[in-house]
C-alpha cells in the first residue's frame, strides 16, 4: 500500500486523531510534522513518552525512513543500545532528553516535538518501503526484533462499505505493541477517526473519554475487558463492535460482554507479533472451528503440530533482525506460535502457552485451562493460576481470584467452595487448585495482559 502520509492526503475533514489532551485533524497532518530534522533513508529508533507523539512520528516517518524501531514504554532503558545495534539504527527520534537515554551517543538526534512544524517541501515524496521493526513481549532479557512490512501489517484490514457511517476506533492497547499498532493502522487507513489510550488513566475516566468521542469500535485484551466489566462506568459506552485479542478469550468474558453490550458485534481475534493476524471468530463461542485448520491455499493457513498452532500467511513477519541463526518460520514457512490447542467436539480451544505449563508430580497443567473453569463462576470476574512449590509433587496449582463487585453479599467461604467444586467437576484431580485466595485485583503488564510469573 501507499505510505501512511499519502493515505492522509485525501482524508475527510471530520476524521481526527484524539490523544488524551489534544486532537488533530488527519487532513492537517499531511502538511505538519513533529520532527525537527531530516529522516530520509534513516534507520530510526523511535522512543517517545506518549502515544500521540509516537503516532505523529509514525505518520511522518513511514515512506521516508528506511526502518522504524517501535520502542514500547515499558522497555528497559539498558536494552536500548543493544536493540539499536541489532537494528542497525543510526538515528534517534525522541521527545525525551537524549541525556536520559545512555548508550545512544553514536546516533544522530532528531527531536519529536510539540507544537508541530510545517512539513518542508525538501522532505519530498515517500521513497522507501519502510521496515517496521517491532519488539516481542513476555521475555525477561532483551526482546527480539521482528521485521514487518506495511503491506503485511495492513493485510488483514477490511474497510467499511462506502455508505457505512465512518467508524471511531479506540483501543486499550499501546500502539507501540503489535495489537495496538493494528488498531492504529485501522484508524489511519480506514474512513474514520481514532482515539488513543493514555498510560495510567483510570478505567472509568478512559471509558467516559471514549464516550465523549462516540467510539464505535473498541479493542483490547480479555484482561482489559474484564476490568471494563467490573467498572461502574461500563455503561458509558455503547460500541457497535467489540474486539478481544492478545490472550485466551474464555466463554465467561464473551458472555459478560454480550450481556453488557447486546447491540455490539463481538469478535475475538488471534494475532501475535511473529505470526501476524491469524483469524477472527464472531460466533460468540470460545476457541475456533476445526475447519479453520488444514485449508491449503487459504489466505491464512494453519496447522496443529504436537498440540501447537502454526500459521503461514502474507501477514506474518519477515524475519528476526540482528539475531543470527534464529529462524522465525519452519522449512515450510509456518510460524510456530507456541500456543497450545486441543480439539474437542469439532472446535479447537486454546489451553495455554507451551512454556507456561505447571508440572504437578510429572503431570501437566495449563494455567489458562484452570482459569477458564474458575472464570465460569457467576461471581468471578478474573483469575490467575500459577505454580506453588511443594516438597512432594514439586508444585501444586494455586489460584488468585477477583470477584464481581456485588459478590460481597455471598460469604467468601461459600464462593470458594463453589469454585473448587466446579474445578473438581470439570478438571482432572491434579489440575484442581490446592490453594485458592480471593484478592482485590491482579497485576497487568504494560501490554494489557495478566502478569504471569515466568516459567
């Protein structure tokens, strides 16, 4: 596709990009730039403090820079020099003081600033098929770099019919991660507007801000949505489309969203930084149909090998960057996602990550499988299952549970007993939590997922 800046050239006057504190017309951004220096052919390390600055920089850089490394806000500063070296970066674009980013002295500095500057004619027309370099999440060391093209990143986007009302997209994600970037691109290449989230903004305040912009399409992880369902401000919005991705969408959260937003189309999508967007399920059920797997020649081809989902499509990343010898795909071009699935009654259901298994006396437990059962209790909003060391079995299953706000009317001991009874009924004995604790909240990562202990 064309560079993002060119897409905006004919943007309708009503289309806007909304940050937490200011908004801009997409049509104006063709003539404005946040960058105070040239970037033609540069390999850019993009480090910004807020999403609006990142969004404006991406619009200015695509098609002009040779490569963009999107650095998420939770990236440890000490990892920046390594990432810059792996990416071959020669330019730092940032709204921060470069002195606060040690180890990057060798990079040319281009400030990303506000207020915006008039775009200089000398910048010229887009001349590069810019590489989009994204960082993987969920690792304890330096994240891996994954290379995408704009064509691959936008391949799953389907524009609304010309006679449909322009959508107003929003996401709980940060756009510097793959899930958030997908929604950013939908907002830019589509016909509507886009509302960005803001780090640290309380859920209720965020929902009211979304309502003020009449958001119609809203995306987030199941953990994001569980927090929405717990918020007294959940009724402030009335989306026409609700999208879940990034974690397993169990039946409990899907049913909760259907009850809360009966007028919305609800879909849960599978995507990862390496595999790209795989598919979306819109039938209101957890998992995905068996028919999705094994369709040779399909736009997205899927296999299940030893229980792990593998994907091949034009949406997958090209390669890992700066990591010699590390293959992104197998010999047939399939990306091993590491997400484990089981076929039951003609439908594949996600059971967890390959690396997240709890070993109970030699027997395997996927935490997410246990959580799905716990979350099915009417008074449970979300749960986290993890390993607890045990001198006999090596580990036992432990669960922390967050209850619905109205659960106080039922004695906690009664709720705990009902949850454990449901687990004993649905799970093998070694999967039933040996420890179960009711807590007020659960920690989330910056990517909007439950913060799980590393295996």
